[in-house]
């Protein structure tokens, strides 16, 4: 795949090794670690992070950050659980915005030279404290919609970046409104 032009491989670990059995029973944690290692060994940039707010504690988040450091991943997406009715974690109490900000700061401390991205669930869970996620240590944002839930308008994220006195180093790609509305390929 690298020879065909693949630059970055994405594969989240989801959570720490010790909390993983509480979340996933379909495969072993080592399978995910091996996938991340194989991508790195193939010379690919690796994007690997997790999902916080699953019921884990701060010690599990620290353990995840240390594992990501050991795996030498370049980009760390931090997703925050957005409980959806009818799913196994629908009743999980949400993390407070301050606990999320503390987690981002801990990730920045443990991963000082990595890109840390605020991703899925950021707007719902951080609410009015979303800009502080960048102050706490995140240096990237996933903008727009996510796989299963709507996200935040990209223009608001760009405005927030500007209001914080920061500058976007890469503008988001324009999205065709017909594709966004119909979830299909644009024929234009």
C-alpha cells in the first residue's frame, strides 16, 4: 500500500490494555498493537489513539498514552464517548469537561512531540469549554461530521482557531453539500 501512495495508517487502540476486556471481547489487545507496529515497521506514519469516557479511570488513560508513546505513533486522536440510545454504553455517565481537559493535558505532557487531535464527541462533551481543549494541549481538530453522529460546522472550528490567536496550517477540504445531505457520491 505504501508503494501505491499510502502515507498514513489509522488504527485506534480504543483504550488501555487493562481496561480493554471491559470493552471488547472479539479480539485480543495484542492484535491491535501488532497492527500498529506493522504499519510503523512498513514506514508508514501511524495515527492511533482511543476513546475516553467508556467508564475507565485516569490511570487507564495514562496507560493508553504511555502505550502510544512506546509505539511511537505520530498522531493521536482523542475521541470522547457520545452515548447513543440502544448501544451497550448508552447509560455511561459522561466525563465532565474539566476531566476531559485534564486528560488532554496529561496526553500532551506524556506525548510532547505528537499531534493530539480532538475528534468525535468534542462538541457534545466539552460544550462551551471546547476552545480550552486547544489550550490544554490538543493541536489538531477533526472537523465536520463523524461516522455515526453529526459533528460541528467546520466554519465554527476555524473561527475558534482564529479567536484563540492560532492559525490553521491546513484548511479543511470542501465538502459537496449534496454528498453531505444524501451520504452519496456527488455526480458533479
